[in-house]
C-alpha cells in the first residue's frame, strides 16, 4: 500500500507530460491544460536515487536523476562542487539507471548498481569503481569494473566489513519486481506453487576482475527482505519468511547464518514474533542491525501494514538466539515518536532516525544496564536535527548514511518548500531545527524553490485533538492564497487526501510525487488537508495501534475533526469538501462516503469495499491478522463491521474509482464491486481500470491520466471557482 520512489515519479510524470496523448478525453480542457502545465513545469526539479558518505567521512556519493535516467557522482565533503562521474555508461545520451551506492571500508572503492551496460538496459548488475587521485582538486579518476553476472532482480548492495565481498538481494530469473507493489503475474497453473520467485542474499568477490556468477548465501526456502553483515564478516543477520514473499513478510522471523554453502550451514532463528508471548507477539520486524561487538542485533519492531513502510520501537535481542521466543528487549517503550531506522555507533550507542509529529529527527540513544538481567534503560540526547521534511539515503525509510565515527551523516532531504538535495549533518556544532542546521552539498535544484511559489500554494502544519488523541496533518493552501490579504467573502473548496497504510504518514516532501497529490490540487485552487489520523506513524506505538478492529471509524472521526479545524481557521466552503486517497486511503474514501454526507465528491484509488471478500482475493492476507485479530473465517463480523459495501445505500457522494488490473494488494474486483453498487443505487460514478498495472502504477501516462481524471471529477462536482 505504498507508491514509487519520489525521484522516479517526478521524472516519469514530467516526461509523460511532454509526450502524453491523453486518456482522459472527457476532462474539461482548462483542467487538463492546467495539470499538464504543472507536470511539465516540474521537469525543472531533479530527484535523487541514493546518497552515501565514505567511512572516513571525506567523500560522498550520490545518484541524481535527469532526462537520461540516473548517474552516480562522487565529491569531497570539503569541496562538494567538484564532482567525479562514476558510470558504466557507454552512451551519455541513452536513458538508463545507476544508483544504490555502497562504500567499501577503505573509502577508495564504491559499489553501485547499473543497467547501462546490459542489452536493452534490461539487467542491473553490481559494479565497483576504484577511485584514485584527489576529488577535491579535480584530479580524481574512477576505474569501473562489473563484478556480478546476474540474471534477475538485484538490490541493496553492501560491502562486508572486511571489504572482501559484496552482498545484495537477488531474485534469480525474476519476471517481475519483488514485493506486492508490482503487477501480479497473470493467473495460471497451480496457484501458490507454480512460478514462485524467491529473493535471497547473494554475494560476489568485491575484488573480481570480471563479472562473476552470484553465490547464494541463504537457502531457497526463505524469502529475504532485509539483512546486515556481522562485524567479523563471517555471518549475516536477516529478516525472512517462507515463500511467497509478498504475503509472508508479516510473519517473518529474524535469522542469523554463518557464511558458506547453504547446504551445510543452516540458518538460526534469533527471534520469532509468531511464537513470542511478549509485546511483539504477532507484530512485524525490520532493519536488523548487528552490534559492533557481535553480541546483539537491534531491529525495528511494531505494527506495520506494509513491508518497506517501517515504524515501531527499537528492540534488541542476543545474536546467539539463546531465547528466540522471549528474549527481545524494547529499548524505546512509550516513546511518543516512531523510530524507522538506526545504526550502531558503539556497543552502547545507537543513532535512531524517527518520525515525530510530522517531523523527521535523528537522535542519539544510549543504552545502560544488562539485557540478561532485565535492567536495560535508555536515554536520549538532543536531536542531531529536527526537520519538517522527508529524509532518506535510498535504502530504507528514513535511512541516513553514517561515517565510521558517526559524527557525520549524509542523506537526501526535501520538504514542501525545499526541492530535493543532498545534505550533511554533524553531531557537533550544527544541531538545530530545519534546513538551516544542515550543510547543503548539492545544488541540482537551485532556483526551483522560488518557481514553486508560482506553481502551488504554501503549506502549514495543523494540529488538533480528538477523543484524547493528538493528531497532526499538513495543509496546502490554494495557489496564490495569502491569509493576511485574503478576501473574507471568498470561500475555497477543500480536498482531504488520506494516506495509504494505514501504518504510514503524510510527511512534508517536494513536488508532484504521485497520481493523487496535494501539490497539483493546490495548484488548481484547492485547500488540501493531508491528515495523519490514529493508525499513522509519528505519535508512538499506541497511536499506531489505535485503529485495530476499528478500521474506518476512529480514524474517520479524527479526519472529520481535522476538517472542522481547517474550516474554523480558513475560508473553506463547507459545501465543497471532497475526499480522495490510494490503497488504505482508497478504502477510507469508499468507507467515508457511506458514513457521512460531508463530502461532495470522492476519488477512490485502488480501494477496498468489502473486507470479507478482500481476504480471499488479495496476495497479502497475512497483514490483516494483526489488525483484525483473527482470520475472516474465525471472526467474519469484525471484517463486516468495516466493509463499505454493507452501508452502500447511505452513499450520495459522486465517486470516481480507479485501479490497476493486476493489483495484488487491492485487487480490481474490490473496485468493481463498489462501482457496481453505486451504479445500481443511481449515484454518479465511473470506474477506470488501467491495463498491466499493479498497486503502484509504473506507466507515467497512466499516472498522469489518474491525476487529470481526478482533477476533472472534483472540478465538476465541487469547482474551485
């Protein structure tokens, strides 16, 4: 229930806007023209695919997007303006992709992924650049060697601590991207048995002089999601489950495995959430990180609705696996924030990247006491930074790249008013709030921010309380709207944009990054509220778990209270309030119009109309057990309670429904069912099914079409002027 990478979205949509032939022929000409102009203007900004600082803290590498794809560059922290291009390209004008950078321990070698050298750019492989000369004085060179000869999907390369090998996630013979976002295969054969593709950890010699066939390090019986090297380079820690991988992440376990032939070395279960009787029972794990002394493994554990959308508490378990069912210790209990990523600085110190009330923070956590005796305590220092923006280094949610001494961190960051760039943060001397506390390393988007003011409105963080919960959200103001100079008599329409998940959060980020996006609606003259109701990340685990067995009820009340808050503070026309969202946001859209007539128009993207039938249709049914408490066959009533289809006769709101025909997360029949019911009830509706699309649309023309259709739908039923 997620979307594509922001850089790829921005580039793809902008390019599509230039060449798009137009599916939405029924869209009013002025609406279509405005959307196309906005998307075309977004070509001015460039996204980033990855960023990493060298272990010695002197160099940084990044992959930036342009019209010809992405390319890796290296620069000195001391003089970031002088860059060295690192590439496997043979033609600078041909479109291909390079990224996923990883430094070797010696800070002189850089691994990256590239599809630029393969026929038709169909295959990514691991390449290593050997750096020589001084980057800062412009005399550096990079000798690039292909070290893997893969035949399938490759991801997330990482050097072993001794620098001898490079590990990566590998799906040999892959016919589709791993995970549930990609378009599902056409149904055929023995379902659940034929054509299962397993993601494993593979390694190659980091010093290879020619492409080598990857060597598997993990068995074919386990689908691996995330991993980490042991500090002695002799073992791996990883989160894995039995295939099929897109379904079983919600019951994944934490394993360790000594390197060697998988036939001789069996993986060891270090922690099993399905068997523990503690607070982690039935919950999800991610981001395994081995302590420097090798004695412990930290991980993020909590209620998570999607693999890749990480949030929870920081937990720690003995790497020996002495008590795989009950040995994990919660290091951040009752923390009013959502940790999503961390890195060990030493055996007693972790730096934790977390979301707190809509802001990204990096905090230092110190561990005291003894885990074996149950006397562990933690303390937190002042944040290294607090940013009303979105950060990442291209690996995991909120991940940042750390130098070996953990005094310097590099990452990409953006916000509603700051286009993406690569930034540096230090643990000493620059602690503070906002972008001003960071050191900007790249200037790919200089001048773009000032242009944005002419494209969409500015944003503010809004907060409200409801039923004992503190709720935060983001509000886009209409393009050109100035609260201090507003005409008190003029009223504006409002669109509520609900995020997917539900365990996710709307964060401040740049641009038009999706089919249904707030910046575009703001540009068309709407207020846009992006709420983070109960069930979201950012307020701690209790808040994230507050919608269990209650989908659509408490979270909708939080959203409606947010609408009341906005209406009370801004000139919003209460008779022109609409709602939209994708995935869980699509469900909330479908459910909301059955519960209230507050919304005058709705656009449901990849939604869910009937939780009972959904349980047997989707490819990820394991995610539902932690939320509903039982399978649909054991407790059908709890599923029926939140099914929009059961209240369909209440709907009066005109609703546009869009979905991909090969969506495995939210299958198309759910949208068909809702549209069919609305049609029979004589409610204005339209269903659009996009061919060869999964849950995350990849065809830029389809993404543009969704946006144009949504804008036209709102323009028809609640026009901006």
